[in-house]
């Protein structure tokens, strides 16, 4: 009997910590609206006084924008990407990509949908613009879990600072996330903070004397922090397309298209993402395009963020594939609210032999937010 009681007590001790928090990917938001914009620039100049063949005068410019919007009845996603390598002494190159999709769910709160989209590509290696349209069916949803991630970070901060005598109960954490997710319905930040304070103080875990000015300031910063988002979910799309403009200058063709996305966040500090797409002729081995991106970023502290990504793309023309691999490592430091410093290391490779001719690019960038 005593052994049975001991087993039950141990089980409760083990289960209680796990039940005291809500997994981020279990959170459901009525609306998902995620956007991300990244702009990069690098310039290199070197004038060799002894040989003009060693002179360097070149730069790189990149823009990457992505937006995901989802409601119970419909959703859409947009992605724009541009990479330019400008050289005064050598050949300049560029690659531009734009993709947009609109989807309509067969049932509110359901996962199955029909979609229609368009894709445009332009490159210095193309003879003309590549433009295609597609339509088909799919399944899955992306969910914005940023409100719960912010609520969890507030809970962790207040507990570590001693302002909470214990972590919030999952019910209170859910209510706090709902209030943060409904920020647009409040007339001001002060009104939102008042509602947040009511949830915290109503939990019964706030220290004697209540929250002080430093607590309120930190809560405000965590709620309004820009560039912080977390999302979960997946989707898969399969359909048919039509090549309006062929980049090789050939005739328009019928296409087979597809795409998949998967996102997972275990904690507010981490985000994992996989994205992929493919398109090609019905005879897929003759002509196709495949893109896969894997990314992971981790918030190491309030001032330091690390990110790693891997990109793979393959273009096949007349059964001749051309591969591109890109590995990126970023370390971002935010010494002030309106400034950040990013150190990047990029490894790139083109060609069938993955172990040969990797290019390494080091970049240090300093950015400021205009107030």
C-alpha cells in the first residue's frame, strides 16, 4: 500500500511541472498575420597598386519579404526575394523571385482548401522573365503562437525576478495570451497593460505589494518587441499550372506544381522552419525546379540571437540539373533598442559535386531603426 502511494506521489511530482505550461503549438489564434522583412547590403573595395587584375570593387544587395495571413475561411501568403551582386570590374548578376497564393477553405476551422497562385522569376542567366499560374487543392494551416510566446516570456521574467511567487496556472497563461493577441481591440497600450495587470494580479501569484514600475516597463517591452514572432503548423499543396512565359524563350507548357511548409516552436526562444516547392513539366525529369529551405533561430538572450539556415535549389533543363547549396550562420547583437549588429558567415556552392568549390563570404552589418 505504501509503495503504491509512493508511486502516485512521484508520478504527481513528475507530471505537475509538465502540466504547468502550455505547449506553444497547442495554442490556437483566431487570426494569423505574420510578416518578415530582411534587407542586407555588403560592399568590398581593394585597389592593388601593383596589378589591376587583383582590384576588387563589388557589392551585394538582398531583400527578402514574407507574409502569411490566415483566417477560419480563407488565407494568403506572399514572398518576394531579390539578390543582386554588383561589380564595377566584373559581371553583375541578379535573381528575383515573387510568389503569391490565395486559398479558400472548404469549411470554417477546417484544414482542406483550394488555392490559386502565381509565380514570377527573373535572373541574369534567363533569356526572359519566367511567369506561371497554378491552382489546386491542399491541406493544413499555419498558426500564430506569438501571443502565447509573449505571455510565457512575461511569466518567466516575473517569476525569475521574484514578482511572481510561482509560475502562472495554464488557465491564467491562456487568458493572458488571449489578451495580448487581442491588442488591436484596445484603444491604447495603457488599456492593454491594464487588462494584462488584472490577469496577473487575479492569478493570486503576484508578490505582496503588487507589480512595480520596473515590472510594468518590462511587460510593455515584451509585448511591443518588434521582430519577434513564433508560429506552428504545416500545409501541403498540389496542383496544376501553366507556364505563361518560359525563361528559356521556348513555348508555354502545362506544369505540375506543389509546395509544403512545416513550422515548430518548442519554447519562446526557438523557431524551426522547413519550406519546399517544386514545379515542372509532366515529364518531370526533363525540366523542373526544386527549392528547399531549412531554418532555425534561437534567442540566446535579450541581446543575442543566433540563426542557421540551409537552402537547396535545383533547376533542370533538358535533363541537365544545376544545383545550388547555401549555408548561412548569423549572430545578431542588439546593444540598443534602435540598433543591431549582425555577423554573418555564408557558404555557397554550385554544381553537381557538393564537395568542391565552396565559396565563403563573411559579412558584418550594422543597422539602425529610424524613429
